[in-house]
């Protein structure tokens, strides 16, 4: 699909990003602390979410508030397919029989979650992708709110607002690392594919792109479905990382966290998506350590509670003040210093 | 306050070397020190610390001092899982998790998969136990359904209430639990009728439409079963009274406390079930003595009855450990499950191999009259709510 | 069935809240294309400004005890002040940034305000008896409604009339309308951009304070998240009203209030819990058929 030269020219980006992720995983493995291991798992999940978000938002330039809805769909697929049938019968008695009896491994649940989310992305996207700009953003938000309202109240199938427990917990960091790397490669492959290029052309010059035969709603829909699938798989893995799902995990909080990470990293850049997560997560973790107290000589220095969040907000504002297009702008890590330093232009809405 | 900090400092210092071994007894608190759950976790944890200090002062547990380790869940589920793992890595023999089922479950699941006992500080969902987290999980409080059932049966018997209206805030499982208990009790009350029902959301800015529905009934219901919690509860109560609805309002324990009463001046005909009274008029003088002690240690009175389960939790767990002669999980669980009507400061407690929760409990009824709350009665539902009905 | 008048009042009072919120967001969007996600936190801040910082369960009332003729201006000033401050300290540096960046910056600012409140007051909701005289029922057109509901509607109408007069009759209003129409052009024609933008922020903050007063006296609670749900609805109203169109924002605000109220009345009990799903479904439908909003912002049209 993509020209070989393009492939060669850009392959460095996913390779560098994967190397970064592997480095994080090795640190977690060497540290040997279970809470820290869990933190790194969290970071990989965020990478999956933010890269999924980038696949649509970065390429199309349409801000989506709705992608976490797909994570919710995926998370519940994990609950439906991996919990022991007996427990399912108790917490979600309304499931159809075949689903009730089903018990699949976690990676299959992630694939199924991605597929289910992709299906609904296709259904919603067919309607929503005709919209652009802020109307599209609000429509995606309305979609999120609808999914949340339905999952919060459909007692027999989603156990409503109650946490659904019994999802097998996967606490090793490797599956999440592999998933994050796969997702980075998918996002990269889409970005350099014919559709990805057409979509970015439509983002920057909608009139010219349409005149050259780009069917904008259609290419947007393709990006929407792919990113929906990534979010769905991420949602399923999230469920396996803590062993439970609830609808409000997948609502405004996660929506804003992921969007913030993407915008801080650089909305139009895959490297930005990954770096946004790594930098903000490291910052959060660092502040948390400070909040918990650091031993300096004989005395412990601790920040008062709440300072962590305030500092995080302030740092985000500062980063955006000095780099309005995010840390990476529109450029990618390619291994060549000159390119990464070139500030990119913001993608127009 | 000073004393509590001193205890905390002493115990956390001791736990510096973080290894699980038989020489120490460690209670790990994976609770919220920040975020909105902190308001619920902190008082219950303070009460638990008081019981731990009492036990340590009396020579400890199995001859050893109980040590404490902490980790903050930040009122976040993913952080909750980390906090659970963190206290387990620090050698906890028993993991205390956040008050609410939804926020405590990640840490409790971490404990469960490490084969440790977990205790929810004050969760009132049946899933905070065998039916959700697993066979080593317990809750120190009473099921929400018992509160709804208690209020319905008490109002029927003692206040001659015959017509009921059910107003449910669908925000949390706790709210639904109260109304489920109410629904279970209603058919057992001859000639009591449900004249209407409605739902709202805790964050609704206005419940005017719901109130209009109540007002369009041919006559005002005798009692409104209000299944909600803070902060939406204050708003709902205020709007009900502002609309001129004077029916008696029945609630769950979630609205206990006088700190919010200033928002609805001269509130009357308002009833709350509580495990112990924070108003200094508990029939058991030991509760009042506990309140004084709590004030001495923390510098403030208990603000709601949700302070008490933390004390009960350490109390029953320590008794089970004492009887088992070890902190080993299966032995302690077996001893806990033998408890039948075990007396505690806040009413008897029963655990069975089927239910790690209270499906029947003695409740004090607090009436608020002209803005003044006080204990007016106590009530125990006539039969425990069957587990099968709780699982619906 | 509920008497029709009662339902009309319910819909109007809820719609008023949304309309005031939507106005506050549309005003700022009009002059600088900023979707201000900190608006909800400004609302919460205004309520907490009436309390003395403390982490105890019982709220210590500070300015909340002032008589109403001092309390109202005080709260409005707090809202306007905080809003202008956020412009001067933060948003001024984002004039040239793209909308997504500004939006995330406003979200980050809201985050800072929220956790600042959390640090001072703890996360526990506080009770506050604000303007207690308003919590009594009155008879009107055969409906018995809380006095506050009536006042909310009247205040909203008064604000709308006042704002219309202000925008139509004063030079400042003219400049603001011109800026909303075409910012660059207005600037070239001699409109002082900073002044206009600060004016818009001050008005928006005062509107947030008005919502804070209404919410505070209606719910009796100060809660750090209290502005969030109104802000979301207001945000949606602004968009389906046509971004930047003040009249559209107000109309859409009332329409959303009406839809939510009517849904609550006509849905059967089992479906009522899904009320929000229906409301948001309606939002998507409106957007599909009128992507530019009910009143498109560009072109010749009447503003409020």
C-alpha cells in the first residue's frame, strides 16, 4: 500500500518509540516492586489509549471526546468473555446463553474487545463522520455520554454502576508492552497508508483534498474504526490490569487525561502521543513520590496533599504556553535531530 | 490528634524493614488519604487506629504489638490496586480497603489474589465479600438493603405509615441497595401500598420534575423512601421541603450527621437508621465514651456513624486472630465465620460461610425534629434478608 | 398527570440554569474561540468563596452570612475577578494557539482551581444555607412552585434583557459584538482587543457567579464538582445553539432544560434511568440535521 521509500524513511519512528517502551518495561522488571510494576502497566495502557486517540484525532484534526466510550465497550467485552460462567450468572444474569458459557484467555478478550468496539465505531461513525469541527467533537461527547448512561443503567447485562469483578488479573508487564508496541505499529502503518495520507491532506486542506477526489467522511470513518478498535482492545486490557470494570472508570476523567496527554505531546504526532504519556506519567509519579515524602538526610520532606494535581495542571499550562503545538508539534522522532527540533504547525480544526 | 500521630509514627517506623515474617502482625491500610473518598475513609480509619491502640496498650495481639502500614488510593481505582499491592509488599497480614465497594475492590482483589484477608471499612454492598471479591473478603458495616428494610418496617409499625413513595438516585449501588431492601420488605407489610416511584441522578441540578410527580398524587404519601447519598441528598431534601411536601422522609445511613442540617433549616419528620449515635444520646454509654475518646485523639467529634465500622472491624478481626492463635488467613476466616451475634460496641455481628456481611442488624432510629437530631427508637428487622434476595 | 403549568415552570427553571451557563461559555467563545472548560470550576469557586477555608465536616460560613444586597454583589465580583484573573494569567498567552490547545489549557486551569479548593476545603461536600428565605413555596397560575424556581426564571430573563441592552446600547457592547463577529477586522477598526476580551471574561465570570448563587441556594451544598454537570449541559447548549451565537446559546439552553424535564415526565419508570441517553441522542440528532447549530454564528442575524 505505502511506497517502500516512505516505509524506509519513517520506520525509525515506531522503532524508536518501541525501544523507549521496552526501556520502561525493563526498568519495571529490574525494580521488582509490585506497585511500581503496576504503575508501568498503567503507563502502557495510557500509551494504548492515547495512540488510539491519536490515530483518529491526529490524522483527522477532529477533537474527539468520545473515544473512551470504545474503551468502555472493550472493557465490558473482557468482563463478558473472561469471568467464570458461575460468577457471570450472578452479576450479569441477562447475558445470552452462549456468552454466559464463554470463557476465553485475556488476549483473545482484547482482540474481541477491539472487534466489538470497531463494530460500534462503524455504526456511530457512519452517522457522526459527516460532521466536522466542534459539532463533531460535541457529537462524539454525546456518544460517550449515551454509552455511559446505558452501561450505568442496564443492570442485567452490565451490572449497572456496580463494579463487575472476577476478571482474571494479569500482573506481568510483558503483555501490556507487546500490546503497546503493536498499537504503535498499527498507528504508524495507518498514518503512512493511502488513507492516512488522504486524511491528513483533508485535515490541512479540506477543499483541495476533496477536489482531488478524497472522500472525507469515508477516510475519517476508516480512521474512526481503527482507533475505536485500539481503544476497545485497550479497554479490555485495562479491565485485566485491575480485575474489574465500572462505567465511570471510562468517563470524563479518563477522557480528559488522555486528551491532555495527546495535546501536551503534540496532537499531530505519533511520537508526541507516546512522549506525552511518558512525560506526564513520569511527572505524576515523581510528584506522588514527593507527596508521599522523600528522605533527605534525617528529615522527611513531603508536599501537602493536593499539590500534586495543582502542579500537574500548572506544568501542563506552562508546556502549552511555550509549545502551543505540544512538545513534538507535528514532527516525529526519526533519529535525526534536525527534524525533531523543527516546530510543527498546529493541525487546524 | 497528637496521640494518633505518635501511634502512627511509632508503628510506621517499626515497619521500616518491609518483610513478611511471623514475628510481626501488620495491618495494611490501602485507603484514600486524598480525593473524595478520604472524607469517608479517614474517620473510620481513625476509629480503627483507636482500637489498635487499645489492643496494643493491653499487651498486643498474640503477645505482639500490631503494626500499621499505609498506602494512598487517591480515590482512584488503578491507584487502589497499586495501594493494595504496596501494603501487601510491606508485609500486611490483613488489608483494610476503602469504604466504598467500587473504590475498595481493586485493593481487595489484590489481597484476595495474595491469599490475604481484606476488610472493607464500611462497604454496604453484598459484593464486598464472598459474592464479589472472594472468600477472604469481609465488610465491617451492614448491608444497605437492611437500612431500607428497617426504615420501611419501622415506619409501618411505629408510625402507622401505609402509603409509601420510592425516590431512587441511580448514581450508586449503595442507593439501589437501600431501595432493594425497601422493595423486599414492602410485600410483607399487609395493606401498605407503594403509591408511586421515580428516579433521579445525584448530580441533577434540579429535581423539580420528580417533585411535580409527587405533588400530582391525589394525596401526599405517608412516607417517602429516599434512596440517595451525599451530596445529592441535601439538594433533594431541600427541594422536597421547599416544594411544601411534608411527608415523613425515610433514608439510609448515608445522610447521618448534623453537619449538613444548616442547609435545610428546621428540618422535621426526617428519619435515619444508625449503628451508633454521634449525638451523645446513644442508649449504650460506652458509645458516648468512645465518642469522647475519638474527640480526644482526633480533635473532633465523629461527624457520621460511618466512623464506627472501623472500630468494629479491628475488634472482630483481633478476636478471630486471638481465637485462631495465628494470623494465617484460612484459620482467621474460619474463626470469623463462627461468629454468631458476636457482641460489639455497635450491636451484634454475625459472619457465616455464606455471607461476610450483616443481613440483619440492630439499628437506632434517629429523628430530626425542628433541625435537632436525636435517637428516638431502635429496630431490628423481623427476619434476615435472604442471600438469594440480596443477589437480585 | 402533572399539571401542565407545573411542568412548564420546572422546564423553565432548569433551562434558565443551562441558558445562563451557555451564555457564559458563548461570550468567551465569541471573542476568542476558547471553549472554557474552567467555567464549571469558577462556579464552584464562587460558592466556596462564601465559606472560610477548613477541612472540618461543618462548614464555617464567612461571606455567606452577609445580607442579600451585599452577598449578591460580592459573589458576582468574586466570579468576575477570578475569570479576569484567569484571562490575564493564562489565556492571554494563548491568543494565537489553536482551539484544541486552548481547550486543554482551560481544562488544566480548571483542574488547578478544583484541587486548590480541595486542598483548602477537603473533598467533603459542605452545607450552606444561602438565601434561606427563598426556600418556600408560592402559588402561581395554579402551580405551587418554590420561590427560588420563580426567581431563577425572573433573574435569567432580567439578565437576558440587561445583556441585550448592554450589547446593543453601549459602545463596549458594540465593540464586543464586533469582536465576536470578526475579531481581526474589529481590531483593525480600532476595537481594543484586550479590553473587550477582559470584559467578556468579567461578564462570563459574573454569570458563573449567578449560577453559583442559584445552585447554592437550591441544593444547599458546596461541592467541588458542583459546576461540572451544569457546565457540560451549557457547553452542549452553546454548540447546538451555534457556537458564538448568544441568542442560539440561550435558546438551546432552554430547549435542553425542556427536553430533560419532559423526558422525566413522559418516560415510563423503567426507562427513566436512561433519561440522559435519550437527551444525548436528541443532541446527536440536532447536530446531524443542523451541524452549524440552531442559529449559525456567521452572517447576518440578530444577537440577543
